[in-house]
C-alpha cells in the first residue's frame, strides 16, 4: 500500500507546507480567542502554569538582569566620560533598560526557557497520545493545555520584565556606586526622571505581546508535533527560533507605533 | 415475522454499527468498505497486520478521525454528524485504552485516575472521587500503586492503569488498541484475563485491536480479519482461520511461530 502513496501538491511541497503552516497558525490563534472566554476556565491550571513560567524563571531572570545592568553601565561610562556627562548615566541606563533591554532580554530568555519547555512538553504529550487520551475522555485538550499556558505566559512575562528592569537598574546602581558614591534613591529618581507614562505603558504592552507570542508559538509547535521523539526536539527548537524571530519583528512594530503616538 | 422481530431486537442491542466505511490518507487507501456490528455485551477482536488500519478503525469509532465515506453509528448516534458537545457526551460512554497506555507523565497514578472524573463530574465530593479511584484501582489489582508516577510502573502496570482510567467513567463500550503488545506472555495473559473481567463486571462491549492470536482467541466472542482494508471474514476463531487464504494462513503461522 505504501508503494502507491504519492501526494499531489498544488504548487510544490515546500510552498504547500509553508502556506498550510501559516493557515494552521492563524486557525490555531483564532481558536485560542474563541475558547479563552468560554467556560470552564481551569483557574487552578492557569495558576499552576503561572508558577511554572514565573517562579521557575526568576533565578535566571535575576542573574541576567543584574549582568545586563552591570555590563551596560560599564560599557556606557567611558563614552559619557569623554563628554563629561557621567551624571547622565542613570537617565541613560533608565531609558535603555525600561524602554528596551528589560522587556527584550526577559522575552528572549523566556522564549528559550519557557517556549522550548512548552513546545517539548506538548510535543511529547502529542506523540505519546496523551492529548488524544484527553480528547477521548471528553476533556478539551486545547482548552486545558493551550489556553491555560498562553494566558499564563501573557500575564506572567510582563511581571518578569518589570522585575528584570528593577534588578538591572540595581546592578547598574551598584556599578555607579562603586565609582562615585551615590544613594540608591537618587539613582532611581534620576533613572526614572525621563521615563514617561507612555514609556511604561509601551513596555507593559510590549511584554504582554511577547508573552502571548511565546505561549502561542510554543503551544502551536508542540500541538502539531509529529515524527516521534525527533518531532519533539524539532518542536522545541522551532518554538524558540520562531518566537525569537517574531519578538524582534514585534519590537520594531511596537516601537514605531509608540513613536507615532508620542508625536501626536 | 419472528425473524423480522428478532432482527429488530438485534438491531436495538447493537452498540456499534458500521456500514460502508472508507478512509484514506492522501492516496493511501486504508479502509475500503468496512461493515460490522457489535452487540451489547460482546467482545470482538480485529486482527490484521501492522499498518492495515485497525487503529484507524477505532479512532473513527471514537471520533478522533473522520471517515471519508460510510456510516458509523455508536449507541444509536451517527458519530460523524455529532457536534463537539454531543461527541463529548458520547465519549463519556466509550473507554479507549491506548497502545502506549498514554498515561499523563506529569501526574501520579491517583491523579491520572482522578483527572477524567473531576473534569467531567465536577459535583462529586472528594470522598466520592476517592472511593471511585480505590474501587477501580482495586479492580485492576494496583491499589498500592496510587502514589507512584507512570515512569515508575512496568509495561503491564501501565496498561492496567490505562484501562482503569477509562473504566472510572463506567463506559458501555471499551476500545482496546493492542492491549498485549510489548508485554511478556505472563503479563499478556493477565491483561487478557482483565479484559474478560471488565466485560463481565462492567457489562461492556469491546473492540479489541490486536495481532496477537492468543489475545484474540481468549478475549473475544468473535474475530474479524482485516486484510487489504476490508474484513475478509467475521466469525469465531475456527471459522476465521478455516480458510485457504494465504494472507490469513500466513498470519496464523506467524503467530504460531511467535
């Protein structure tokens, strides 16, 4: 029977797969929105996933945030010193971290840690028929596995990003303090002096979008995993690569839109 | 007149009725006109080579796959015409035991058994859930394994827990996908005995997908031989294997050697 198997493609296999993939991704995302507002809400599972995403990423986010703040301060100081403008260092660091680095670094770390974890977990459940087992038990696997995880990433990653920004600023403060004695309060005041409400709002909106992207991409890749254990690895890998790619595109779009809003 | 009456009674007692079922994947025709009925309280074993479409058949029965053509009537409902809600209601009456057991890795045995129950019957008290779990775990002989993770269980124990998880909703129909595959002869015999016990204790009707002749002969009332996408013969063991068909004879010899 297998000898007779020959699939017909409309264009070519690559193009067919590409467009089918885009269609499936949009259908998957649309299904999320249609199911997210229907009962049951599986609140316990959402809280459990928030714990998985948030608390378990905290150590990594803390370390990375601290290093980003320290390194960025060390790199910026010599340039500012040339112009005698080291007093601007807290403001520069504040703008860079709160507006760009904090959300982006958190999103990229979570894409690697959380996105790949979700892709691998759901991929593994798919190839071992655990998702089918849920379905035949009259449990909606999309609702229980996908909706809960996407909600968890969407609302946990903004919190992690804010936390990352504060830790990065603290790392920066320690660096500034080592060079020239200053109080933490005056450092944070200087850092936030040039930050507006729109900047904070943009950062929060950005991280909501990143969180959603990481969750939906991880779930999509895991949910459609195939080819056994190889497929699980592929799903985890693709979840990271695609999520990171989309995060960079979203970063550009959101910054552009926020700039337009600022000018109006 | 008596014959017609008997036919009507028989039809009423049929829990699964399949007529003219076709299913293909791309150009690969897997099922090419399947017809069969399953009566209440009956066990039927579907025998066939790997890749012959046995698992596809039960996945269509439970609504995991859609047929290309044909009627699949389960407990009086045409499966392919049901909406999601109706299908989920029907699935509460069908137990599906997977070849790989499909136990949830992240949950222990107790949570695996509790999951379908608590998700579907939310009004149950904690005590009622506990009682149901202890009862079903006792019935499959694994009451002492409730706190263990699936990875700590042997293949036979995983199969038993997989069956227990489906039994917890007290289904009318059981679908077993390769229940004895990958098990040693002693454990296979235990699983076969369990299938018979389930039939008697829970009064279930079962479709047993297998390529194990011992399992088919000992656990089923009838055997259906699936060859080239069609049932070559349906009947008791002797009827099915009393044939000159080379594929059936080859299957018999293969199993005999095994």
